[in-house]
């Protein structure tokens, strides 16, 4: 059994290794020949016409209603994991505690639903 | 040694998956084709779009590959055959795969192209839909195992696999895993024929090869996660443990491919509506049922 520090260093080594492999692949590809510079070649795909640029900032995130509810649920999940690990040990009390918490959160979801938050705006 | 074995298993599974995928679509079994296709990308031009966000554009394919491998690094292939058996293993899978979103947003934003950017932002909507259906079923799995260690989770399924113990959680997790791997019918960010490839659209040459490899590895990682959390991991008769892990992982991955072949692409609005009005209530119900089962059945 490895220590925690060893495990994380192994994961870090894995990350560095993958990045290294990818970079050497890039190097290999570059060694096989340069990119030929030609007009129009670097224009992003846009159905045959030159795209209007910059395109950044033109997207309307129509799911923002969901996104707000998502924040609440995502926070709640942070509490769920430690709770799940000790659940069997604590038993019925744990079920009731989390049940009340989730019930309140679920009421929030139902309220949001009734107010039209669960709809693409 | 362990690292090498796990990486070979991971890449080997990705290769087999590519062969099977081509077999299902073309009807021809060509084992060398994926390797040749990968190699041929090396000889092609890898273009940089004009006025890109260079950092995002370059980071995205590497990041996707890194997080897919990191997710697999905490999943056991056999007893003792796991790169890092973290005490927070099940959570770590989540954390690593949360970066799939970051990678896709980067791939969408980076090239400064309209189709790519729409693909990237769409995936943010997709994450808001599927994310809860990944984490909530895993919570129920951890409740039964009393641990987030992936090896303990597999151990907890020795008598009865989680697919039988919590079938609802399995179905939700399987669908969410397909959405996370952006496979058809959830391939909203790439959406061939609609977004001209979406986040893939501006990648060419060796960068595209890395991106495609990352996608394949991601599918294998998610199939391995499904195996570990729901299909009893390495448990099985006769064959050695690692063989069972690989067989189950491949079976899950191929079933994901098959499901995608017979279903039309779902719309973003529909996906979000179904996930939030049906998926999340069912996921909470799953946690409640598992909680009762744990208390009632000793």
C-alpha cells in the first residue's frame, strides 16, 4: 500500500508523462513537414462564407434558469459524499437528517419548476 | 509496472473499441485501420485558425486526454492492479471528469469559430443536465460500500452486484455517462451534420488525432467506471479478475455505441428538461430506496 503522497505524485507523474508524449507527437508531426501558408486556409468553418469575427460573446446561454438551480444542487452534493460514507454507521438518524435537507431542496426544485425555471428561456 | 499494465489495458481497450466501432458502421473488420488512421494524421497539416486563443486551442486536446486517463487511474482492474487507490477514489473520478467540460469549452472558445463556440457552450448546458445524474447515483454506491475507495466499492458487490441492488441508479448513471462522453445520441457539442463537427471542427492533423484518442479513452474510462460502480468490477467465475474487468468494460462501451446507433440526437432543451424533471427526482428516489434497503436488510 502506497502512502497518499506517493499516490498523488504518481498521478502528477502520469500527467507530466501524457503531456510529454503529446508534445513529442507534435514535434514528430512538425518534423515531417511544415504547414503550407495559403490564403483562406486558416478561416474557421462557416458554410462557405468568411465568418464574422470575432465570434466571441455572441452566444445566448438560454439555460440560465437551470444553471441557477444547478448551483444549489451542486453545493448540496458536497455534503452528500461524507454523509454517504458514514450512512450505514449512523443509520436512521442520517436518513432523516439528509431526508429533511433534500426535501427542502426538492421543494425548491418544484417551486422553480412551477415558476418556469425548467424551460429553455 | 502497474502503471504500464493499466495504460496498456486502457489504450488496448480504446483500440479494440475503435475497431468494433468501424466494424459496426462499415461491416468490415480491420484491426490495423485505427492505428493507420492515427499515424496518417501525423503526416497531415495541423492548421491554426486565424486570431485564435492559442492557449485554449492548444490546451483542449491535451487536457481531455489527461483527465480521461486520470479518471481511469483510480479504477481497479484487479485486486491490487490500480495506479492510485485513493481514499477519495469515487470522488476523484468525478473531479477528473468535470474537466471534460473545461476542455470542451476551451476547444469551443479557442479557434474563434462560430460552430466550435456554439458546440462548447452547448456542452455547458449538457453538463448542467447530466452532472447530477453522475454524482447522485455514485453517492448511493458509496452508501452501500461505506467508502469512496474504488477497491472497497468493488469488494462491497461480491455477493450482489449493484446493478441488481440499485438498478435505477445504474440506468441513470449509464445514460449520464453517455452524455458525459458526448456519444450519440448526446453528441451535442460535436453534432456532425448540424454544427459541422462543432468543437472538432477546427482541429486538424496531429491535434485532431490527440482529440480523437482522448474521446475514445474517455468512453473506455466511463465504461470502466460503470463496471466498477455497478457491474461488480473484477468479480466473476473461472476467468482471472483482470479479464472480467476488461470484458465488462468493453461490453459496456460497445453497448454505449450500439445505443447511440439506433437513437436520434436529442435536443439540448429536451435533454435538460428530461434530466431535471425526471432524472433528478428519480436519482433522489434511488438514494432513498438504497438508504431504506441498507437500514432494513442487514
